[in-house]
C-alpha cells in the first residue's frame, strides 16, 4: 500500500461512518418495545423428560371381611374422611352385643364373688371357716377380673371392626379405578379402589448423576410443556444412582400445575455450578454480520448498539456479558432494522425477564 492509499483509507472509513450516522439520524422514527437487563443464574442447563405425578396415590383395601354393600364410582370426588365403600355390618353389630353381654355376665360374677369373700372373712374371724377356702374364692375373683379386661379388649376390637366396615378416604381425591363391585364377599385385605389426590402434584425426573450433584433440595428449576412454563422447587432427591443407567430421581413440587397427572414435561436442570450473571430476554439478541449485540435506548430516545457474548440460556432469558448494567432498557421488538443512533418511539416496556 503506497502513501496515498494509507492517507485515503482512514478518510474513507470516516466518511462511511459519518454517512451511516447521518443515515441513521435521518431514518424515520422506529417503533420498539423494551425490556430490562436483570441479574440471575448463568449455569448451563440440560433438558430432561419428566412426568407429572400425584403426591398421594393409594390403593385402598378392606380391613374387615364381609359383603360389599356400596362402593364409590370411578370419577367420584371423595373428601377426606368420607366413605369410599361400606361392608355389611350386621354380623359386626352382633359381635358388639355379644361382647357387651359377656362383660355384663362377668360383672355379675365379680359382684357375687366379692360378697362371698365378705361372708367368708366374717366366718374366718369366728374360726368357723378354713383359710384355704377363702383363698380359693379370692383367686377366682382375680381370674374373673382378668377375664373382664380381656372381654373389654374384645369389645373394643369389635367396635373398631364395626367402624372399619365404613372405609374412609385417607385424603381428598378422585376414584380412578375400582377392583370390586357391590354384592361381592370380600376377605380382609381385599382391594377396593384406587384413590388419587389430583390437587397436590409434583414432577418425577431422572437425571444423570453428574447433573444431580449440581441440584439441591429447595432450589428452583424450570418446567415446561404444551406452551406452559412454571418454576418448580426441588422437594427432594434420592441420592442413590442406578448402577446400570447412572441416573437418580428428583421430585419437583408444583404449587400450581397447568398439567394433568401423567402428562410428559421437560425439566431444565443446571449441569454446572450456579453463578450470577446479567440476563436479557432472548428476543433482545440481534445476530448480524457474524456479530451478536443488543440495542439499548438512551435518555434521548435513540438506539445504541452494545456487542455482547452469550452464555447459558434459561427459559425466555439468556446470560450475556458486555457493557450493560442491571436495569438498562433493551429492545425486544423492532431491533431487526435498527441502526446505531436511530430515533425510537417506545410503545411498551415489558416486565424484566425472569432468571
């Protein structure tokens, strides 16, 4: 390059830059929508399949034998404590009456032997009664008292069985399947139905051990499916990996679930240490001429280009590094045709992007 070329090149660059600035200043006002730079986690994430399940899913069975007189229908909503099935209680009521009669008989025998002891004690004082006979009656009285205690236990057991003939729901839920029908005679422990709590849900997800070690109980992760996205808290994890798959299970609590039990969801779990970083909405990124940048808007309502380096994405936002600060407004709609220094008109300022 000769001397003349070296002198002309900077002049041409300045002329081009100046022309671009003048063109941007003369360009019509651009209509844009804004969001803000936030601070959040910058850990890389892995997307894993999960399943929505209920925290309470019980197969209910009978506790007493008998003929089934009523059972809830599939789809019925049963509140906690309400019956889900009833067993014929006639024989159980007879058992209760029999136990009460047995206790009454024992009470009569105990009263009689107590009177006998009182008479024998008076005779023994007059030396008209052998002490051994008094001891026999006292022993008989003690045996009757023990029999009465046993009869009280039997009566309590009969009352308990009578109460169990009405099978209560251990929690509020929906009947999803029945294993018996009215009229069948069931033995103790026979399956009745399946009751599922449809209000308290969680997500079960199996994660590689290398991922699970970067997630702890109480931390929040993203769950999405069917155009819905929520933040779920890690309720618990099973710190035992399968020897074949090298996977372990995590359970995520769903405070409010837009999904039904059994639906498949996608869970984003951090696979590296969680670090703090600046985050912008994904829509704020502009890729042009092998360069990634965002547009900020100054107090003079003009667009300013800020080159950025992207990091880990999470949800609708992505970590970036560049000459940005928390709270800076960034263009999320209308940035495709913006130029440096172009005047803008803000029609909407969205809430800051989530972490």
